[in-house]
């Protein structure tokens, strides 16, 4: 019964993750130039989740169908690397969900390099084929270091989530942030505990053989489904099922309210969406072109975009979500 439940968990996570990747592919095929930084970072996060699910599914089948329990050095390196990039990939995605989040990208790079580098060293120099660490000093370092990195990552994730929620991000992004962050927090804690127990040799040749509670499959299923839903609503649907009859002013107003734009920024946003040039906007609003450029830069920051094409895509997406 235990084997069947774990197997179903991995199958569900893998299937949902692959469906999400398929939607990403279809979105890119339809509109190669209209993908935002948020879309790209969620795409990378999706691939990290898929790789993790594939890895665990492969080794689960390898152990339970072929009774092969040893994991070579390259396999252990890949395992540590995959586990080490998932949380940083999520934090990097969050850095594109709102404005003034550049600090998060720098923090993510440090956490990813520290976690992956330490994992590779442990895999190559100290762990045996079952992840047991015989060297007592290395085992102590492994426990303290990964517990510290895991705790720091969760704190950073919490701070980023609070900052984004205070910025008034869209309902879809808020729900995706909350569900995925909570699921990843549980997964991260479980991985840290599992890593410590494996280094102590608690499970012998396999944690699955002693029927240890395995939440990775269900949690990855939740994360994959939340990502699938987010991609479908924010990027896929606006491109494949556009609403051509929505009043433009109301459409832009929704975005202005969601992202906290000022009245002047709202006016400029509406003109940008209609395709007006900077000079045309300056003439219509009777302001200098430098003032227009300054307002446009503020709008780009608040919407987390870097071009007019991305801006139009965000407006179309936001309109679709609030119908």
C-alpha cells in the first residue's frame, strides 16, 4: 500500500509538471516576443520542478522494480544540485512579481551557489552510495550548514512574500505566491530533515524500504498544479482566448489599480497601450517629453516589465484574469 501511494504521488506530480511545460511551449510558439520576465522565471522554475520529479520517479522505479539501491557519485551530485536550485528558482520568480525586488535576485544567487557547491563537495568527497557520511566532522558540517541555508531561504521567502503582498500584486499572483510558498516551505523542511537523517545512516540502504512518510510527491503535485493554473491564466489564456470587445479604458484602469499607479501614470499607461509615441503623449498631456519618460520608467518598475510589448501583454493578461 505504501509503495502504491508514493508511486501515485510521483506520477501525478510528473504528469502535471509536464502539462505545465507543454503550456509554456505553446505560449512561446504563439508569441515569442511577448513573454515577460515573470513568465521566463516561472518557466525556469517549472523546469526545475519537472527535473526534480523526473529524478525521483526514475530512482523510485530503479529501487522498487530493479532492486538497485546504490547511487553513484554523479547521481548524488545531480540530486544535491536539483534540490539546491528549486527554492532559489522560486525566489527568482518572486523577484519579478513586483517592483523594487532586485535585492532578492542578488540574495538568490548567493543561496544557490552556497547550497549547490556544498552539496557537490559532500557528494564527491564524503557521502557513500546511500548518502551516509562516515566522517564525523563532515557529518556535523553537513547538518549545520544545510539547516542554516534552509532556514535562511525560508526567511528570505517570507520577507519577499510580505513585501509583494504589501505592493498589492494581482489576485492570481497573490494566490500562486501563497500556495506555492507554503508547499515549498514544507518540502524544504522535509528535505533538510531527510538530508540529516540520511547522513546519519538512519534508513540503511533506502528510506523508501522503511516506509518513511514521503510528502515530496503530493507537495510537488500541489506546486505543479498551482504553476499550471498560473501559466494558463496569466500567459496562455490571454494569448489564445483574447477578449477583443473589452473597453480599453476599463481594461487599463484595472491594471492601474492592481499595481498602484498614480492618476498621471494611469493616463500615460492608457496612451501607451493605444500605441502613442512619447512625443504624442507629451503633446496630449501638455508635459515635457522627459517627464513622460520618467513616468514610463516608473510604470515599467511597478509592472515589472522592460518594454512596451511586455506592458501590453501584462495588461491583456490582467484583463483576462479579472473578467
